C-alpha cells in the first residue's frame, strides 16, 4: 500500500485533534482510501504540554527544518493561525515541494492571491476546508457539488462565539458582558475576543466565500461590517416582540449593481432556519439557480469538528482530489472571471434603529423629519413603556423601509448630533 507522509505545524487544540485522527484512525483511513497516511513530524515550540493524544517517540520536534527539509513529507498541515509566521512557513513549504492544508482563515483572507499564485507556479496545491464553518462541508460543496449552479446568494452564521452570545442573550435575557464572560469560561471565546465580537472573523470568512462562490476579489477590510458588541439585551427583547431573532449574518448576494457583501447583526423571522441555529453552532443557506435553497448546519469550531475538516483535506490531497479541484477552480487567479463588488455605501436594506430620546412633545416628529430629510421612510415605530414616570428619557425603536447604507449613515449621524438624542443610535439590519 502506498504511503503519504504528513508534517504538522502547530500542536494546539486543533493540532491535537488532527494528530488524534491521523494516528489513531490510520488503519481505518487506509482501509477506506487505499493510502496509508502517516503523521511523521509535528513541529511546535511547546514540547511538554499534554494534548490528549499519545504521539510516538521522535514525532514531536521544535526544529522546523525536520519538516521543511524532509523530502519524504509531501503534505504540510499549517495550524499556527494568524498571518506571520504562518505565511512565511507556507511559502517555504511550497518552495520545498509540499502541498498545503490549512485551517487559517486570516491567512487565506489576507494572503490568498499571493499563496495561490505561488502554489500554481510551483505545481503545488492548497486546501482550506476548515477555514470556514469548521466541520460543515460548506466549501467543498460550493467547489464541487454545486458547480452546475450559478450561486445567487449565501447567508451564513460563520462565528460560533457570536452565535452563542446572541442565542444565550435571547434564551435568558442576560446582558452582553455577562454572556461574553460565560463564553470565555466555556472556551467559546478567546481571552481577547475582539476579532470575533467586532465581526472581523466573520468578514474574513465572507471574503473567502465571495472568492469561492462568485470569483470576487475583495479586501475583507473593505466589506461592510458591524459586530455583536453593539447589541444590547433590550435589542434582543424588542426583536422577540417583533417576532424576530438577532443573528450575526455574513451575506453575499448578487444584485443588479454588483455583489452585495456585508456582515451585521440582523433581525430575521423567528421561523427561519437561520434563526433556529443556536449555541456555538454555524449555519448557512446557499441559493443556486437550479438547486434553489440548500441549508447546512453544524459545529463550526472546536477541536473535533475542525480536525475532521482538516483531515478530510489531507485525505483529498493524498488521493489527488485536491489537485483536480485546485487546477480547475483557479482561485485568486487573474484568469478566473468574477463579479464586481457593490460599493458598501450603495447597499440598500431595511434597518432597525434604537435610540434614547428626551420624553417631550415634538421629539418624535423631529426624529421622523430627520429621517425624511434623507429619504428614509418609517415602516413602524415602537415606544416601550418607561420604567418610571420620573424618567426624562425614553427608548424609541424604528423599523425603516429600504434605504441605502449611505442615507442611513447620514441620518443616524444627524440624529446623534441632536440635543434630544442621548448617546449613540444603534443600527441593525432587518431581513425576511
């Protein structure tokens, strides 16, 4: 039986899961594929911590050259995370004649064109299923199973941390800060959760999906982005009263003016499939012109689901399936036609606005006038009962009809400059 040798860079949570599969399921994989996949070297700075998997003597090392300079290793799995030194290590591995498997969405989103051009130049491949939605086979479905379709839209929950926070706030009315602490205790959120809660993680994943499904070449930093860190428990409460739930959605959809890309906490009907995705789970709805709507749901992060996706890529690379897909798709290539991305300011949609206003005659009329001045019409308005008659301020909830992001930005800025508005207006998206 042919043997394929693998080197692993990074032996953290996910690396431990990958090692567990490749070592303890080696016979099962060999029986199913006809290839014996051998994990021969793991490189990490930490040689002593327990990763929950027994590694044969001589496999673990802190010497990178034992992987890079080993001609028998044909596949390198990069699980370091971040951009550097991961980028440099991947380039070095490609130069050494090795194919790459990675779960690193930041690396792919930021350096995709450079890395894929280099891989093509050197006749190597890059597989990255685990970079978006962990154990859900979303990327492979788009790359293979749905290739006969023109993808019209993707609406997805791609960050489990944010989904846990929103669904937990919804479940028991907890404050955002309290739920974030619980997410950190459970291991769903990092000690510094900024990239998750401000929407950066979701936006990087959306940039990857945009390239994969639409051929769109976009800097993820230019995508319209709002994180869950703006959502308050009162927003979750009001959404419930409106028959809706709030989910952080990453959206890519075709329009007559180009590809709409945005990440935002969004009020969606409580009966929708995405609204029913709770806990630290991911979900995605992909709409194709022939297949119509296809829905995916599962654990998008964590040791086991992510390791499953990584090892699937290792197997596909060992069997040559990655080569066929890599060569045919021409990802991040100037040769691949793609769609233009719509200017974020021109994106139109309905909005949820929550503001704190002075409770006096004429204020609501002034709010309506400020919106009308920017051609924004009001669909509905809700003024909750005040906690105390002595309060001189009250909350005001407004659902708008469709308006451009540019107009909404200007209207909110004008409202926030008014003396009768206290603090900042919260703006979320609304979709059916």
